[in-house]
């Protein structure tokens, strides 16, 4: 049986993995040791778009907190309101300390809605 040509280009996802790894201050060697892969394999994923195994993909996105939605879900399913886009743009410039505050506010809104439904 012949292998079908790979149709998904992993280069963009590889670059996102590389960026997330660098933001966390991790080397390829450190990540490789954490998820038990050869650092050269990670190099090929990051720079050449090599297709990782499903387990390696899961391990990388879990470790580095990379969202795969933008890479695997069609853009048409990600319709966002102007208000949501404006808020996301502001959040992109927040520090981790700012995000802790935002998470607390979001938790408060969720809890408030739950209380209101009782």
C-alpha cells in the first residue's frame, strides 16, 4: 500500500512551538529530555515542519501551552465579534501578573452567572 502524500504543512505549527519554547526560556535539549525525544527531532519539527507523531504533538502542545485551534480548525468557525477582538488585542499586551487578575475577574463573572441561574 502506498503512502498518501502528506497534506498538512506543519511549518506554522512548528514555528509556534519554537516561539513558545523560547518564551519559556527552554532549550531544545531541555524540552527533549522532558518529553523524551531527541533534540534533533524537535529541531526538524520547529524548522522544517516535520510531522511529529501524535504523542509528540500532544506532549509539545501540552508542555508549551500551544493552542492548536488556529492550525487545525477552519477559519470560518472562528468568527469573533469586534468587541472580542479588541479585548484579545489588549490582553495580548498584559503581563503574567495582569493575566492573573483577568483570570480572577473571569472566574467572578462565571460564578456570578452560576448564582444567578439558581
